[in-house]
C-alpha cells in the first residue's frame, strides 16, 4: 500500500533524509503503518520494541509514526526529547474507551487491587496504574504481580482474557477492545484455512477469544516477525491489522502471507504518509506535551514494565 506515486516518493524520501540529519531526528514506525512509512523509518516494531527504542534514543527529536498513545509513551520515557506525531488526529479508539475518572472509580470499587494497564492507553490512564504491559509481555507482567493480590486489567478485554486463560490468573477486565481486531471473525479464519490447507494461523491477542482459539500461535506483531523468520512453514494466515503483511513479506520473500480478513485495517494507523512525515520535520509538528506530574507517574508504570522485560 502506498500513498505517494513512485515519481514523487524518491523526492520525498530525499527531503526527509536531509531534514532527519538537520533535526538530529530518529523516525520510529509501528508495524501497522503504511509500507512506505515503515521503509523510511530508522526502527520499526511493536509497542514493546518501540518503547525500548524511545527510552534509549539519543536523538534530539523523535518522529513517531503510529497513534497518539505511542507518541505519548515516547515522551513519557524521553521527556527531554522533542516527540512529534505527524498526524494530530491519529488516535486509538481502544485507548479512548477508558479515562482517568473511570479508572479511579474502578479502583475505588476494588481497594488494594493492582492495576495492569495495556500500553494502548492514554498517559492519564497509565498514571493511575501499577504497571503497564504490551501484547508481547502481558503474561510476564501479570505473573510479576503477587499471586495473592487482586488484579484489574485495562482497557483490552480480549488481551486480558487471553492472559487470564493461559495463566489461570483471575482478573477483573475492563470492557474495552480494538475495533479493527474485532472485525476479524472465526468464519474468516475458517474460510482461509479451507482455501489454504496447511497454512499456519497466527493471531494477535487483541483478537476475539473465538479467533485466538482457532490460531496455531497467538503472538504480538514483533513475535510474529520473529516466529516466521525461524519457521520452516511457507504459508501463514495472519489475523491482525494488515499493515504487518508488509514487513512479513519484505523479510521473507519466499513465503506467503494471507490476511485472515482484508477488512482488518486501522484507519488511524494509515493516516500518516510520507508527506506528513516531511511536514512534521519541516514544521516540527505536532509536538507531544504531557503535564509533568502525570508524566512522572506514568513513567513509573512504564519503567516497571520494562524491568519485567
């Protein structure tokens, strides 16, 4: 998928490269971004990979090609850097399904409970949590909480439910979800299996429980990339946002990748284009700002996550 015609793309890439040097910038891109944006990034990855990159970045400017909560996470972990989100409207519906007021009310109903917060959440929500997690490390994070302590998991009921089923750890789940992953239905996976017998089914834990139950492996996007690289299989049915097909095919040209559903497209992830990356570097837009008291508390929950691994 490309938003820029080939004849314009080279010029855009050259101008971005020049400004990246002038601004001493690093470009981070999530695995769900447009292929052309992933291709010009210094680093691509899932939320955990990019959180680590943001924390370790030595650049003056971080251009985050993702959605707002990801750019906020970079600013939380690198407060002395300028963090730019190339499209200010690139939000996350799941992150908007809970706010600080709602979480404080939930905590009041469960005094003493520990709150595990999916990184797909606002800075305000992270500040109210004990520890954050990503889809890659959620099980390890949950296991790090003392077994005798009640657990609240926000905001993704599907990721939380997956961890609950695999770990046996009871949790109170907030009823949030990713609309894009919710579009992937069991019948989509079953149809693909009939069309491609023998293909390995990979599903993201943000998918419905009925979908992950049909998968051969339930993995984050970063884990999918590593798994496919090391697998002897040659065909994969992929149940997650279709942007992941770009790096999978790029890194494994001899293998086939079939989307479980071609409708699994996150419109917010696709808002950022090469033109917007260039604009971000030219105009230093849009900078992410977080109140220091909120940032400090949110950082504590993110650092605990990074300490777990």
